[in-house]
C-alpha cells in the first residue's frame, strides 16, 4: 500500500501515503496494514463503474492542467505541473481520465500531516492497477502545504495510485523521495475539513480486497471524492 506514511510511511521508508504504519510519514501499506483518513461522507449504493487500466501506460499529460475533485467537503482544485514529476503527472492524468478516483475515500487522515487516498472503491479496479509500479521521479519541489504527492513504500519505484495532500510544510519528506507533482489552488479549506475521526483505523489490505463494501459500513463518516474531472 502506499506515502509509506507507515502513507503506505515516512520514517522507515514511507509506504506511499496509501497505507501508513506511522503518522510521521506518508506510506503505502505492504500487504499488512493501512492507515486511513475519514470524513462524514455520503454513502454510495455501489462503487462507480470504472474503465480498465490501459494495456500500456504511455499516456502523455499536458504540460499543465487542472483537476477538480468534487468531494463531500466541497470542490478541491489541483494544478498539475508535468515538469515537476513527469512520470507521476502522466499516471495521474490517466487515472483521472479513466474515472479511477470517482468514489474513492480519504481513508487516512493524520492532522497536521497528510490526507491520504487513492485506493479504488471497486476492488476489481484496484487489482488492475496495484502492480503497475512507476519509476521514481526525482524530487524537484518541496513537500509544502497543499502539494499533491504519491505515497510509496521504502522500496524504489513503488508508486502506483495512492496519493496524499500535505496539510502542513512537510519538506522533511523530500529526502525520502516523495516528489510533488501538483498543488491545491482552490479548496484547501475543504481539505482541512476532511473527517479525521477514524485516524488510521481503516486497513489498507481490506480496502484493496473489498473496496467501499468494507469502508461504507465500518467507517460511514469517511469523506470521499464524488467525481474527479480534468479542466
């Protein structure tokens, strides 16, 4: 799982803010445990239908583009800069276009640290992308408040789909290979308001295997992304 905040965690080699073991770093959980963030979210009857992952991951994103996350806490707009981290930006562009983030819960929220998300609500979709690891991008920008970054494990090239938004200046993550590729330009107040009451209780392995069928009944207050669109 992933920011190695473990988001999947930061200290021991952050598991990409996807699954975290410790609240000091974004980590992805490696089939073991997961940390999550939550917020009073509206429940969905079922995870939205999503497109399959393309056979080859060769999508080339525009030099800059905006993505709007329609969340249960309000709209959040991020501005992506491909030159900051081209490999990560291309994957993000592809994920948004495929509808991957629609219905995704903010499963890990660590106050004064990060908000983590990026595991599909439909486990079938998660399986298609889980092993599609990305080559690491060099860190060209600092992990400042509002930057969007991939979660990862402590291993090289372990980024996939899990992401986190820095809630504060986490520049200490720079040295651990967390490469920002976008920044929130509108709606940071909504990000700050994402429900954090569940802490890191949601288990990443269970989210990956069961999706929203696990999260909705067990963590009904989790906030989520209704839809992500490229502007």
